[in-house]
C-alpha cells in the first residue's frame, strides 16, 4: 500500500547541489537571443551567465539574474533599459512596448521607461503582487488574493477585466488585449478583439498557461497541447505537429514559441528576421520568451548532470533515491516516489532554476522501503509558484539523492 507522507513547511537553508556536485553559484545559464538585432536586443551583455528568467520587449530585452538583479539591453530611447536603483531583490521581470517591469520579493512592482500612458505608474497600494506582465502600453499585476490590477492605456478596454475579478493565477498582455488564467483552468480575455484574439476556443478548460502575441493569443493545455487563436497572417496560430509535450509558451509580434518537455524550442510564424530559427544546439532550454521580431531562450549549459528519476546518485546517496515524479509535467501537484535503504529522517527540498530554495518539506522519520510524498506547487509562504522548471532533492542522515527535474505548467 502507498505510504503518502504528510507535509509541513519551514524556511529553506543550504545550496542546491546537482548530480555532479556543481553548486548553484556555478551554474551556467546563458540567455540565447535570435532574430532582429537592429537595436542590440539580441546582444546579451557579458557575462552571459547565471540568469533565472528572460523577457522580451518591443526592441529591448531583459534578464533576471539568480542574485535578484535585472539586466536590460537593446533600445533605450525611453529609458526602458535603465533599471531603477536599488537593482536588487527582483523575482520576476516583464517587457512591454517601451517600458519594463520587475516584481520584488516583497510583493512590490517597479516600472520604468515610457510613461505617456501611465504604464509605469503602479497603482496604490503597491503591495501583495505575485505576478507581473506587460502589454504594448499597459501593465498588469496579479495580487496574492487572485485579483488583477491593470494600469496604463485603456484605449481598447485593457482595464475592463470581466467579473468576477478573482481566482486568477497568471496574466499576460498583448498589443491591446490581455489574457488571464483562472485556477479552474479557464482563460479570460478582454480588450482589443478585432482579430478575435479574445475569443478563447471551446472547450475553454484544462489550460495551465497563457501567452499573448501582438494580436494573437496562445494557451497551453494540461495534456501538453497548444491552442492558438486570433491574427494568423503569418501562420503564428498554426501550431506545428506533433502538437504534444509542450511545457511553456510565448508570443511575439507575428510569431510564436513553445518549449518542449525535452528542452527543445519550437518556433513558427513570421520569420523575416530569423526569429523562428532557434540556434543550435536546440537543447537544454529551461524557458522561452518573445519580443517584437526577436526571441529568447534560457539555457542550462552547466553540465550539472541533473538526473531523470531513478538514475544516478551523488556521493553518499546510495541509500536514498527518487524513483519517479508523476505527473511530470504537472499542475497543480506532483507525487514523488522515493526509496530509502536506511531508517532516518528525510527532507524534501524544491529549488528553482536560479538555485533558490523555494520550499522545504520535512517528511519525518521513515523506515527502509518505498515511500511517497507530494509537492503542491507552492512556496514556503503558501503561494503558487510560477510555471517553469524546478528541481527536487531529498536529504537524509545517510546522504542525499540526485536532483530531479520537475516541470510545472500553470
């Protein structure tokens, strides 16, 4: 019979050590950028390493470093690359037309760049935000209570969030429209709808992630398939076959991108600037983002030896091993099957791609044999973490397991 261990939360300590014993501070996570580079938006500043996230604006790009700082490059005619001081404690980043946004660890949003439509004037109270997004000239934030706040231009009804404004877990912005994902897996869309970019195809269910292009929209289903709708002049809504195994999605002006569970990126639609020509080797990507005519991918090229479940161990881990994660990709939770050959206390740790411990789960005292635990996709504060790649590791008195990749798609 399965033994499903109860979970409690306390503050994480320590540094993630992946399969070969490479510490998080030694990871090499460069951003690969391709497509239009007329404004230097694909020229990632050196050192191109230790990134945890990437975002694309119209003609500029942004990268979030694992130390919580933001790097911005490309067009800066509106100050969209001038990250305000103190450049620290950021946990998420977003790029708009000519403005940029960063979410701080204390739940506040910082915005900079063009502000003629008040797209950088974050409404008060500037607090309790858990997600941030940018459209062409409007900005969006999701609060911890599941409500959405919108500011900037309202020329296309970007402020008109359909009621009830509650239970939202993710948000994204396009040229004049917005999309948001509800906790029940439905997508809500509002704003400009001239190209039917707000007409979510039926059945509107089982979505785990959303993305907005210039005038088109994309949704990722829990089964790994993609749905795209709206403006399709360049085939940006024609998802390439096989439409399967996708774990993340992004939209550009006239192109779309998606990340596969095997770490490859698929891109389609307008390609006049090579924005769909993913650089070789097309492998080991952790995240994807789209700009106007350019694309970005965050790659793990560290050679850390992250293991698939049940394969390989670090020194001393012979007594403790993760056998499987199911489902994986997952939403909202995944079950961790593990085996221990020695009695003792076991702890499960969850890390993001920056090496930051987002949750620690004490599993208590266990006897030799196979056991089961569950991660519910939440951090140490009980908040839902964002879609992305995470790493699960077990610690015991006799050693530790290899880190195993877990892909969360919301």
